[in-house]
C-alpha cells in the first residue's frame, strides 16, 4: 500500500448536456493508468446523482514536486494529445478545483484492485460535504469536527472515510487553475446505498446531539455547506 497522499485535488467538472458518460468512457479507457504511471493517483471518479451534467474526481500526489512532474508529464504527453480534443469537447468548465491536504482518515487504495474496463458501477454512495470557512479557520474547525461532529455522524449511520482542509500553498502547476483564496473543510462519507444515506439524513435531523452543535457549526461557516451525492464510476478505486 502506498503512503497517504499529502496533496489532493477535488475536481468538479461542468459537462456539456448528455456528455458525461462519453467523458467517463474516455477517462476510464485512456487516462487512468497513464496518469498513475507518472505518479498521479486517481483516487475516485464519480457521477453526481443530483446533476447529470457534473463529473467529479479526486486525484492525489505524494507531494508538490510529484504533482508538478505528474501533471506536466501527462498534459504534455502523447496520451493526452491523442484524446484531448474529444475529452475537452465534452466539458463546459474544468476549473472548479479545490487543492486539499489530508486531516484524518485515508482514501488510499491498492491500485491493483481497480476494476477493469467494462465493470459494473457499485451501488454505494460517496457523500462529499464541503464546509466553507472564514480565512484560515480550517484548523479550529478540524478540531471541532473531529471532537463534536464526527461521532454523531457515525452514530447516525455514516462511514466517515476521510477529512481534508485547504492546502494553502500556491498552485504549482498554473496550466490547471484551482480555486484560490478560499478556506474549506471537506468530509467524505460512505453509504451502502442511496437509501442508507436517506436513513442517515433522517436520523441526523432527529438527533438531539446534532441539534446541540448546529449553532456552533453554523457560526463557523462563511457560506452554507455544499453536499454532493456521488456514485462511483465502474473503475473508481474509492467505492
């Protein structure tokens, strides 16, 4: 098992109508192994089940030096050149990207367990909740989340996989923009199905413990949270 990535990109693409599955097919056939060979780790690839024109994926790196080498190698290489026109034609926007660092948990997976091309997508659901915070409020929020929020989420049926916060270092590969000057905290939770997630939402709303911490959570936010319900694609490692 490789070490936990210290730099993670959370990439949220706006697709041309009806083109998401076209990109997923190109991506899963042509883009995963070449990136991994260069040191990028394709951790998870997802359909946003509430928006048919959103494709979300997570890409990790051991450090910033590895990030630059992998990105430059891939985006100047033959594989990208061969497929970039078809891939880019499926997208409206690919610049909604958060650069993150790990806080707790681990979404590292053994790449040898990745399903082959043509596999079935799993029934599981990954929920990504992004908390938008005041500048550099991530350290205090991380402590609050770990101590107060995480136990309640677990008690109401969520499997907390990992948490991340803004990586405040400058983007070292300017060819691919990221959302700078934001401070966020991202929690990834897993559920066996959409029904299981629905049961969790009901249980959380009824939780007296959750109601007790909601005022403190709300005070920490600069804007309301964003919650994405993500179905893993057939070849996603995170599933």
